[in-house]
C-alpha cells in the first residue's frame, strides 16, 4: 500500500462561479480601445527614441522583442483611462517588460526590482531615462474618462451587465447543484440499472449501481478540476501568491517538503517570448522555440506546471525549492531546468504559486499522481512539465 496521503481523493464538482475573475477581467480589458499607428507615426516615435538605425529596449538597450505600455491600462479591476496607442508604448525586451509589470516606469527603472535596469547595472540608465522623458513630452499619451465619453447611462449599463452576469452565474450554480444532487441520489440508491444514452439518442440500461464501495481506486483516477483554482484550494493547496509577492517575502512559504503548482489565471491567450527571463545555468540556453511553446500549451487549464520539493532523506523544502525556481526565473545562474517554459510567458510575473505541504508524505509520489490526474483530463502533461 502506498504511503502517500494521496491514496484516494474524490474529484471536486466544477463550479460555474469559478470563472468569475475571468469574466471581470474581460469586462475591463474588453473596453480598452486599440489605435493602430500610421507608418509616419512609427517613424516619428523611433526618431524621438533615437532608434531609427536599430530598435532596442528603451529601458536597458538589449534587443527589443515587443512594445511595452509606459503607463498601465488596468488598476484595481477598472481601466486607468490609458489605451493601446503608440504614444503610450516603447520598444522593450521581454525581461524588462516582465520585471516592470504595472509599475511606474521611472520608479521601476531606478528601483531594486529583479531585472530592473538598475539591478542589471545598465551603464547609461540616466541617458535612457532622459530619452523616455523626451518621448513623453513629444506627445502625451491619451487618457480617457471612459464614463464621461460614453455617458453615465451606457457606463452604468456596462457594469450592470457585469453584475447581472455574475448574478446569473450564481443562480445557475444553484440549479447545477440541484441537478447534480438529484442524479447522485438516483445513482447511489439505484437497484435497477441506471439509464444511459445510446448513440441514436435513446436510452438503455447499461450502468448498474456499485455493489462494493470498497473497490480500490487508483490515485491517478482521482482528479482536481485543473481549470478551477477554487478546486485546488478544496484539494488542500494553499498560498496562491504571485511571483512578485513571493519575491518580496519567501518566508510565507512552508519550510517543509511538499508539492506545488504554478497557475496562469489570465483569460487572455498566452503570448510567448523568444527570450524569456530565465538564467543561463552553466551557459545552457533555457529558451525553447516559440513554436514548441505553442505546441505544448494546454488550453482551458489554469495549471501550467506541477513540481515537488523534497522526499524522505532530502533536505529540500517548499521554501528552498521555490526560492531556487524564482531566482532562476529572475535570470540568475542557478539550476532549475524543470518548468523553465513558464519564464517565456510574457506575463510570467503574474503567475501564481500554490502548494500542498506534505511533511510526512512522499512528494515525488504525489507529484506523479497529480500529473497523471492532469493527463487523464487533457491527454498531455501540464505545459511546463517536460519529462516524458
């Protein structure tokens, strides 16, 4: 008999309301307009940024891979008023974009955040900041009072729709629970065969009630709902801290062995970077081709990686393992090859870590069973779990 505490666990019911945060994000991001620049505007912007010969990161001077918003579009689940337009965008490398997040650009550039220009020791940081300041003066980014533009009535209607949709989800959840309970009662107390569907839409008695409830169930058959963070919490995972929160205070992670999961909760499609933020341990390039990342992506799953920390006889703990993982993701020359794909996600700093302490268990067994559970649901391992 396995010594793992994961010997058996029932799957959790899917909750319609488990997607409430995704609905809210869509209501915020969906109303931010996108203004495509003309070729002349792009040329003028690059001239002001002194990049007509080569487009580089405005913050550090490395090769630019994207354009970053100088000012954030969203704060506290409401739009800031800034929009997608070239006047609020500058060329950036993936590492600077990830490190900056929603911070004010100048405060971040001269701050101590991992991979900030100051932290990386960018020699011409003052000159680069001066160019960005001139860029801001060239033409100020548009900031719109959305409510004033559309009018109080339409603005109120938008957020009323938001509240109504969340209310409808809660009401639907109540109906779902009633249906589920009725079906469960029918199956649990069935003496005659329970009806199940035929290909032609008819019914025939094919499923009978379970006679022996003590029949062993493989741990890999018991699954978390991998598209629902609430279900992970019910399953015993705790923490749910962002990359930024953990980097500020690693003491909030348990100093015992266990398993952990990395989550991406954004409703947006993932954007992959050709060069992520992970370090080159012993000179080895941690980056995969973007086509490989796209092929590995598992749609509809919030879990992107499952890992373990320690086993009997090992000194590794959740705290030490996650510290190592985050330092590797911040570009340090530290070995944490497993799970490296997450650092090529453009929003990797927004990823969330949760964990399940197993002070007396065997994390390697639980990790294997969790991955098997995920695989039984999606047919593949999580996005960044590469070992076959």
